[in-house]
C-alpha cells in the first residue's frame, strides 16, 4: 500500500458496509464519548477509554477484538505511555459498541486489515495525554499550585516541592474537569514503555488459566444449541425435509428450515449434531452440481490468457524488445480460514431488543445488520465481544450472528449456533482461487526491461455485497501484491480479469490478495534472476534502488541469514520481499529435500520494517504466527471441488503444520522513527515464495502451483 496507511477503496468498502447494516459513520474524536462516564463501582471515568479507581488500578477500555494478535495489550500501552501510568496497575476491558470506538481507518467499529496500531497510534496516545493533563490540573488545583510546577511519574503527580498525589486520589476530581482541546505528545526518545521489550501481555494470565471467555464458553438459562445442515453444493436448496428421525433423538427440541439450510435445535451440541445427522433432506443442487476444480482451473486460465481491465501501465510493453523473454502461468487454490475455535454465536431476541455473544471482528456492522434482522433500532442491539479463537478475516463475515439471531427470533429462546469443523471447512467463505500469466524480459546485460501480469480471479469486492468494482473494472484485492510491483522495470503492464466459477462466496483471508500474488510475483522474479544468471538477492537489490525500505529489509534478512555463506550439505536458500498493510517484510527460507522428494523447512529468517513499534515482542510473535499460517497454506492448503462438493472436511484432509514440521524462526526488526505499519498480516505473503525459491535452488524444479506438496 505504499506509504499510505490504508487502501482508499477498502476504507470506502467498510464505510459502505456500515451504511448497509444501519451502523453509524462518525469520525474519531478525542477525548469524546462523555456519556460513557458512568463507571462501575467507584472508578472514575476520565474519558471513554480510561477509568481510574481509588486504589490506583487503571482500566483501559478497548473497542477492538482480541484474536491473539495482542491488541488488548497494545492499545493499553499506547494510553499508558502518554499517561505515565504504572504498567503493573493497568488492566484491560472489552467495550461494547459505541461511536467512541470506531476504527479510525475503517470508519466503523471493526478489527482487521492490520489496522489496530497504525489506526490508533495517535488517537490512543492523545487519550492518555489528555488524561494526564487533567490529572495534573486536578493536583495543581488541590495544591493551589501552578500546573507548570507539576510532573508525572508511574501513576503519581509530583510537585516540584516533593509533594505527591496518586492518580487514584485525583481521578474523581480530574473526571469533572473539561478535557484539553490540544495535548502535546511525547517525543519517541522519551518513551519508557513503547518500543521496549519485556512488557507482559495483559491477557496471558486469563488465557493460561482458562478464565478467558470465548464464544463457545457462553451458556444462558434455557439456551438451545443449534446446528445447521448446509447445502452440500454451494447455492443448493432443500426441496423436502423429513425430520421424524431427527426429532426422535433425545434432547432435540425443534427443526427449522431457514435460508441458510435446515437447523436442528437441541438441549446441547451433541444432541443437535446427532439430530442433524438423522435428517432426511432432498436437495436441489442447482447450477453448481457439476462444479469441479479442473473446470475452475480451466476457466481461470482462459481468463488470464484473454486479459482484462488495465490496472497499471508504465512504459510501452508492446514495443519492448527484450533479448530474452520468459513466460509462466501460476495458480493458487481456494483456501479455508480454519480458525482453531469453530465459528459460533449466541443470540437472544427479546421484546425490547437483541443481545448477542460472539467472537466477532465486526461489532459495528453486526449491530446494524442485526437491527434489520430483528426489526429493532441499532441501539437496541447489544454486542458482547468475546475472545476470538482466531479470526484471519473469517470472523468479519456476518453469517453466524445472522443465523443465531434468526433462530432465536423464531424460537423465542436464546440460541447458540455452532459450526462444526466440517461446516466451517465446507462453508464457502474462501480465499479466492487465482491464475496469473506473467511475461518478463531481459536485455543483453541481464537487466529486467519488461514485466506483464494478467490476473484472473473472483472478485472479493463484489462478493462482499458491500461494494462494487470501480469503473476501471479492477478488483483491488485481486491485484494487490502484484499491481504494486516495486521493481524498477521500465515497461510494466498489469491486467485483471474477473472470473466467477460457480459464483462461490470468496472472502478476506489473512493478507488477502498479497497471499497469492506475492507468491506469483516473487517466484517469477526469481525466474528472471535465474534466466539472467544472477544471484536472486543481488538481482532484487539491483531493482530496488528507488525503494530504500524494501531494500533495507531485503538486506537485513540476507545478512542475518548469512546469504552467500555455505550451508550444511543438501540445504538451500530462497528469498522473498513484500510490502503489505503498511509494513515491509523479507524472509529467507532454508530448505532441504528428503529422499522421497518432500521438502523440509529448517529455518526462516525474517526482517520487518513496521515503523515505530509498540511492543517488539508482540511484533515478533505476529511474524512467527504469520509464518506458521502461511507455511501451512503453502505446503498443504487447498479447497477442491468434485461434482459440486468440497472434498475437504477436517484436519485429516485439510492439513495443518505439525510441531515436528515447524522451522526455527528468527525475526529482526528494523529500527525506525516512521509511523507504525500493520503487523497481523505482513509476515504471511513472503513465506510461500521464499520456500518455493529454495526448492528451486535445491532441485532446479520451478513450482508454479500451490500448494507446494500438491
């Protein structure tokens, strides 16, 4: 995304989705939301994001969803730094839905797109600085002293005379003061918390002791548990339902046909699951009855061959006359998100409104959508955000919250809707399949003079139902990671061809279009380097002279990996570098090939430039997490179709990376004073091409289709 904090059309999409769902589009203001000042107990609410108790406990209220990425630590750290708080006294609390917690980048209350820190870097620091100013003012008033004679340190206001008052003692008085309009933020050189290693996460204790509450942990009096029989073929419908055997299962209370399928409601999950298994349903499979992966591949390949809408054009690719030309077609499959916690939502539709409990990434849109589903005002929908057992974009989709709310409305009882692993794997919310045809050209000196790419894939923009393709016909998610090719190549041309095999529901997947397009681009750049007879690292570096931050992470990763130095016998290196979500990431993979031809990834060295960091330990963990996720997909991930049905169902045939397959991972962070970038996703795109390029170095075989193990 270049130096921009967020893709404009992505922001517009999210704003549009809020309008479609009846949500509020309100700018992020500080300190704001004074109506939230009704604090529980004796805590004083300084602003919407901060409460201080008489015993000096500080509660930071966070509107973002915690799905393992560390946002429930990062947001409190931003506030605590400018507040000069004692970190040992800080705790975090999940907020409800309110305009005060709108994501500044998205324009709605939602979590995704690696926006948490980069969107809240300044607003949350301002909230902490404003609170600090109010506490100082309260102390100065108590002492009849000048504000200029007071300072703060670790939860105390200190007068130049040596007098001290704790934040807890001052909070009630401070909360009654008018917040300052402007506050001065610390120079990064003054930071005592931000950017420092060793700060403990605030959610570690509850997660390690089992006290953390996820969506599946919700139980309400009189609650029914629901399981849905979904159409086995996407787009199919139930023609007839014989539910006699299902109703005979002990604990089954009701069978309901809804737009999504046929729901069985019971006293618990197992009864509901057995009841669903006993249903006798005649399905109309519709137009997708013969859908196959072979047919999908042919359709995408034909689309890439035909070309499409122009997404980028520099120089004159038609007039270019390279000395050597290379052509290749690359392909990536549909992918499941496979969150460790199966999808779920508990909903309770009452006479006076709706209340849901869900691990959701999109509280704001959910409130608006469910108000329409239940026929109430948005303010009558209460969303309780639980911990998320993985999100990866899947929990941005509204289908579980809609399904649970519909069933509660029908039954008049609280309903917990649970997707089994099979339901989720076959749930049709997938990373799009894609085929890209590329052409590259080299001059007599081996310098790159030509690069073209024709991308063919389904459109996430259209599938989201919240936005449309722009007038140029280019889906930004379909081409991101390839349209923004950073290499200095004089003749460059990118096209996009929208192809919709089966009109399957495609969705945002961790790193979205970068996940497949970076594999295409970085593998093909390696092909060009090989054709030019040049070292892949040096070839890339020679084309990045105008991209210092790209060049910086590339050089750091190569240095730390010992690029060019001898490796153990049979071990080979591959390299890739990608910019996504505001951050630059380069990765070097060390790979060997077993006697049976299976690759083994021994070590991955990553270098990341994400601007200023909040918590370096969390940054490293996010890169490690992204590498695990991306390597799993690179080696094994694929959703395939035969006779209209998804062939995968659970982890036995949709493989996860196992512990003995996990490489050693080293993460190096480029020191920076630049604005923060995102970190939840940038570690994912480089791993597939880095491993594929290492496999080529080991075998001379170029793999152009994911997964790498077929």
